[in-house]
């Protein structure tokens, strides 16, 4: 039978091995992972475009960033939007919002920040309008505006190192450093999947976070280290779950719940309970899943209102009731989650907590409605997931499409299901 199967090829042209279930060969998978963590080496001709020439003439590093992200070479590989801002943010140790402000705001003038950008993106020195450290900048203007102070690290590290393999380059030992690490892991997870990153996250916890938790690094903030450890351990749990290792995932989630008590981040603790509820659903433990969600809502009720977390917990409860065929309870909770999600938060969302938005809720609603047999509404919600998820959210779109496929099959529409699949 195998001899009659058509050969599959990676986009680089390499024939894929029979046991390779991925769409990429091993070298391309490695390149994809490395690309998320650090910029690739590029030939000199890469920089020879009109967009780059205009950006360098304008002396605007934000315009250089946009020209880099939307370079024809990157669009050909990553789609019409090129490289997502979140990926560039991970390389630089910034946030996606900061990248957006820099690309669309006034030119950055601070030499340390410009140097950090130039070295991180590996911009050829002869193209720069300023001199790298060792010489004075060409225009002599290195003062920083108040707006830039709010968006650029005051002392951007030249190329800080986190790990040896793969080679991370992010700052550590501070709230921004840990948050940047989380952000980069999330960006990589969206592109290549958690199964590829699990070992790297565990190694990062052992090599970089653990010494700060237990006093080896005497200059560290212990509570911050425990909070970061809780967030990264919870992330490791999700990556283990993605790789089909649910027992390990459960151990990670339980450990992270213990750690968060020492870090004292209330939002993260509630977020972990929601993750435990999700895992219990996949282990077909509906009663446990409902109980975890209820515990999270009880903790949430004692403090400021956080619509995203509340909506997620409501959706987790709804999934439990869908399995129990309690249709009225399920739909009531989904309706309440939709209403809650429109409310304004009473406090800022913790940087350790993942977003839960309309697309996330549509995904949960589609699962519930399919379970209850309401295939028309399940189809509508699955299509909404696909509509709300942009091209760089590959995995989320795929989940929405898979739910749609199962709904179409249940409706007796196999041709349409095959097309979506």
C-alpha cells in the first residue's frame, strides 16, 4: 500500500520521509524554529529595495522594520503580511504594541536603541545613518523624547544570551525580561507548535529561572522569579499537552498552581485553573473540569473584574455541561460569556495570562454546540473562528477548520468537508 502512496515534498523541494507526518523536512523545521528565535542571515542584495532606500533616507528605524517584515522574500514565505510584528518584538525583547508604535510614530533618536535594532536585525553598517558604538553618530542627535522613553528600553542590551541551543537572545532577571521570554515562546508556539519547544522551555526553567527562585542569584526578585516560574511551568504543561503527553501536562499544571501561590499573582492562578479545566475535558473528566472552572470563578469573584478570564471560565463550565447534555445550562453560560467579554476590565491584564477573545470563545462555543447536536450554530461558530484568526495564527485557524470539518461530516456534506480538510 505504501508503494502506491504519492510522494510528499517539503516546500524546499526535498522528498519527505514516509514517517515524517509534518509538511516540512527536518532542516526546514529547524530553520522555522530558529527563525522565530532570532533573525536569519541575509545576503547583501536583500537590503537593495526601494522600500529600504526610502527608510534609510528618512532615518526612521520603524520604517526599516516595516520594510524588513514586508520584504518580498518574506511575503513569499509567510503570506501577504510578511513577518508578524510579534516575531520581531520577540527578537528585540519588546512587545508587539511597542513595535507598532515605533513603526508608525516619530523616528527613534536614542543611540543605544538604534544600535540594538541594527545589531539584532543584522543591518549592514554601511547602510546606517548613525555610527555603531566606538564612534559618534553622524547626525549628533542622540536625545530621547518622552514618547520614545515610553516605548524603548533605556538600556537595550547588545545581544543578551539565554540558551545555547537554540540560541535565544533576550534580556533576563527583570519583569520585562521574563515577559519577553514568554512572548517569544508564545510566538514560536503559534508558528511551529508546542511539541517542538517543550524541551527548550524546560531547559530555560532549569538554567535561567530556577537559580533566581532559590537564591543562587542574590540580586534577583524572588517573588517575580516564582511568578515567572509558575507561568513558564504552565506553558510547559500546554506544550506537553500539545505533544500528547497529558500526564506530564497535568503534573506541570499542578506544579505551576503551587508556584503561583509563592509569586502571589491572582490572575495567573485563575488562568492556571482554567488550563486545568481544559485538560480535564480532554481526559474526559467533565466533573473535574466543571469544578476547576468553578474554583476559578470563586477566586475571581473576590477581586477586581477581569472579563477575559471570567469568559474563559464560563466557557470551560459550558463545555462540561455540553458533555452532560445539559443544553439549557450550556447555552446560558455561553451567552453570559459573550456578554461578559464585552465588559471593561477593572484592572490591567497580567502579562503572564494569555488572551481570551471573541475567536477563543467562538472556538469553545463551536465545540459545545457540536456536542449538543446543534450543527447549524456549530458551523456558524467554526466559520467565525476562521474569520477572526489571521494567517499568522496558523494553529488556531486549523482548529477552527477541523471543527468545521467534523460538523460538515455530521451534516452529511463530505465533499465540502474534504475541501476544508
